[in-house]
C-alpha cells in the first residue's frame, strides 16, 4: 500500500487491525490531522488494559494534537468533541496515577457530569478520598452518592443542603438517625417523615419535641398500628383516657381500649371509635356493659349488632315508643315469627293496654317485606290523616307506598291508587289556579267534591272553592249543583259572609245551567275511543287510564313523559311548563331539571299504559 497510488490505505489498514503504534507513525507522515484521533483511540485501549501511565501519555498527546489542529485550521465540531474526550481521559488517568488533587481539579474543569461521577468513583473506592469524591458526585448530579459519603464521614454541614434532593428512604433514615444522635430532633423528624417512617416521627414528636397533637394527627392520617400504640401509651401516662381509647383501637388493641373505656366511664368514646368495624366480641362486651348499667336502649343497639335479636328486641320494648324504630329494624333483620308477633302485640297494645301509632305497624310491614299488609295499613293511616285535614301527609304516605309496591313489582291495590289520585287532584288545584288554568282546576275540584265525604274537615271550604272556580270557568251546571249543596242547613251557617251572598245568588238566579263542553282526547288503549280529558276510564276497554301528575287529566300517547324523579306519567307540554315555574314535581315534591324531561314516543307511551294495566291485574306475588 505504501508504494501504491493510495498510500493512505496502509494507515486505514493499521487502524482497522488496532496496530496503534504503527498507525501513529504512518499518520505523522501521511495524515497529520488523524494523529489526535488515533492517539485518543490508542489511549482508550490502553485504559482498558489498565496501562494507565501510557494511557495518560496518549490522552495528553491526543489533547495537545487536537488543540494544535484546532488553532491551525480553526477546526470545529468533531475536533472540539475529540479534545473534550481527551481531557476527560487525562483527568481519569491522572487519578489512576494517584494524583488526587490534580485529577479532581481536571475533572471539574471538563464540566462533564459523567466524567465527574467516574472520577468520584475512583476517588472513593481506589484513592480513599471521600471528601473530594463527594464534591465530584455533587458536580456530577449524583446527590445521593454524595450524601452517602457525607453521612459516612459525619459531614452534616455538607449533607444538609442536599437533603432536599434525596428520596431514597435508606439514606433519609441514616441521616435522621445521625441527627437524632446529635439531638437535632426537628431535622431528624423531618427526615423520618420524608422517608415515610411514621413510627419514628411519632416517637420523636412524643418523646423529644413535646408535640402530642401533631403526633395524633400523623397517626390518624397514616393509621399506623405501632404509631397508634405509642400514642395510646402516651395518653395513658398523661391521663388522657378519651384519646387513649381511640388510639388503642387504631393499634388493634380492642381489649386495652375497652378496659380504658369501662374504667373511666367513657364507653361512648369507645363505641364511636369502634363504629361498624367492631368484632362480635366487642359488641357483646359493650352490650353487657350498658345492660349492667341499666341503659336498655344502648344495650339493645349492641345486642342487635351482636345479632342476638331476641335480647335486642326485649330491651327495645322496655324503652317504649321511643325505641319502636329500632325494634322494627330488629324484627325486619331477624325474620322470626316469634319476634314479629312480640312486636305486633306491643304495637297493638296487647302487652300494656295502650295501642300505638298505626304508622309503626306500617313501617313494620315494610321492613318485613309484607307489602300487602303494608298497603292496607297505609290506606288506614292515610284515611286518618285525610279526615283531620292533613292532606299532604296522607298524600306522602300513599305515594311512598305506591312507589315501594311498584319497585317490588307488587300489585298496587285499587283503593290505594284511587285515594292517591283523589288527594293528588286536590293538591293540584292551587298551582293550576295560580297559573291561570281555572278550567282544569274547576274540573279537579268537581272530582274532589263528588267524594267530599273523604274530606270531612274541610267540606265547606272545598265546596266553596269548587263553586267559585266552576263559576269562573263557565261550568254553570256544576256551580249550581255544589252551590245547592252548600245551602243545606248543616253547611249554610259555616259559609264565610263574603261568599254566602254570591252563592245564594247562584242558587236563586242560576241562569243558563249548562257546563262548558269539555275537550275530548283519544284513549291510550283504543285510539278510536275518545273521552273527556278529566275522565280516567277508557269507554272501550274499561281500563283505568294513568293520569297526568301536572293536570290530573288522563294521559295521551302523543304528548307524554315521565317524571325523572318518581316515574309517574305527565303531559310533556304541561309538565315542562310546571317545572319551569314551580321547579318541583307535584307528585314526589322533588326538584326536577327541564333538561332531564324526555318526551316519549307514542309507542313507548302506549307500552307504559299497558304495563300499568298488567300490574293492576297481576295477583300479589309476595306477602
């Protein structure tokens, strides 16, 4: 190759064969610009073979050659990187030759993080110069290695500024232990906390820093059993039995917690902290504690949690009516005929001769899932409320029962459904009249007035309102009919003076005694069968038609929706307008958003009506 037309090939061959000395000789004559590259590569091979002295010479030669070329040819890019690689090599080899001070300085001058870390390794493991090594680890962005050395050499001043960058729990704990030995407890606690060593944090807060409340907060947040035990023992020694109970429970030391509670008469603290997480033995001990102290209500609660339902019921019944709700819950959970009959006997007055509120019987049947009996009881209770004028209360009882029966797919008794319809018709009068729909209000009042015996507390006011609304709406015949009723001796004297003369005139001078013709709409069950809007029976199929909760009129499939809250049907147009003005459904009295109201397709509306008929015809499937 040397005598050929391309002698540079000889140099390339030597480089490829790693004949570095021969390559250097050729490069000096054939390609001086390659001398620094070959020197650097040769040095790297010597470093690998641990011939550090010759490697230092080659790195130095390469660095000098690279700098010379750079100044001579204004070289950039590759040559600057070459010079940097040679400088890094010089720093490492200087350290390998044992010159720690100069080697460390050369490493710092390179500004290379990797070089600093490699040189730090040499200083720490080979030359045993930990402080210089730590300084280079810092410059090499290896704070954890630097801190490890500072902790080992007890150089706390140097370690402290770096602790904020440390996340390794082992280092943090080592630092914390060292600071604890030096009695720097605040710094130790901060390091333990960062290392997530909760128990050590709690120990320092209690033993050395006097920050018990902060220790309490740390344990409550972390739920550490060991930390909780430390706090509990601290509380015992401080005479703080309330907090001791809480933390003994957190420490899974229920026996100690119960002992502290019973000894110091703080059982309410124990039960509050125990919550629903107690064991059967815990509940039994608490029940026995309260029973021994003559507190049947609290004893019954914990016998119930212990699932000794017989004892729980016996104790609740000792408390009388104030514990009926709890007794009902016990019987509903126990599903025992014996316990059920005990409670029924109590509610019926068999045990003390004093019959209790029928609402209790209703709630008992609901808890037992005996919806048929619950419905019968609800009808009785609602009738009693209705008779004394508590119409909203009666409405709510019937609505709740209707909804519960429907959700359980149980037939709603016709009597209950009719009672709810009649009450709802009366409830609707006020918002309809307020909105100016006097015709619909009058039709609903006529419906109510024809069953006026169901409203004995307000016969005269309801009939008076009916006459006024009918007269205003042009229902002359209906106005005359109910005005005549008001002229009976038993009602006439109860009329308000302001209305009496007007009603008397309606009777004496009735004029045209005809009602305005009522609009007819098709039945959902038979589109060919049309009936007045206020009628609720299909003339063709004789089915009961669902009524609109906003108007009381029967629904039509072309304009129907369901209340998003209770699922009762309504006229989409009227219900939307009602929600815009009132904001609540008049059936369930829950807030409804207009955006949640969805108009049903005619087929969907008809399917809903058919399902209501099927439910009415279905026999009860559950007793």
